[in-house]
C-alpha cells in the first residue's frame, strides 16, 4: 500500500527555519517524482518544490527560491524540505505527493499528475 507521511511542521517565528520530512512506504522512491505543495486557508493548493528522485533534478516556486531546499535520502525512502527565512505568508498546510508519470519540469506543479498524497503537516509562521 502506497503511503506518504509528512512531519516536521510547527510554529516558528518569522526568519526561522523548519525541516519537513516525507517518508514513503509501500514503494521505492527511485522511479518517482516527489512534490511538496501547500495550502493556506481560503487559497488553492500550490506547488512549492519538486524533486525527480532518479537524477536529483529540482524545481522551486519563485516565492521560495533561495529560501527552501528539497533533498532526498534514498536509504530512508525520504524526501526533505528545508525551509529557511520563513515568512508569515509561508503559513499553510504542507503536503507531499508522488508521481511516476509527471513530465519534469513542465508538469511538476500540476496537481493532476500526482497519484498519492500525504495527510499534510501544518506550518505556522508568526511572532
């Protein structure tokens, strides 16, 4: 059974950092793309960052470039999202999702390509 579990969210002050984890089970990440998305209250879910596991290629939304870093740890079947210099507008529920068929990078932020999603982890940036 394919399952994704996110963790690492929490409350942090502006300028702070968090590292989110996405642990996959029931399949091996090697042939997949993992995307991080977020959804703020009253807003649509949007793509934040994606990584193609096989070759490590990454892509970032303009709003997080230079602040967020996505990485993979194959031995743990895990993808991380390191978030630095956090801003109040980063407040959202963060989800990871997986796809074996998404065209990279063209389709990486299009939710319809993704077949399995985690339950989400809340990130709140506030003083």
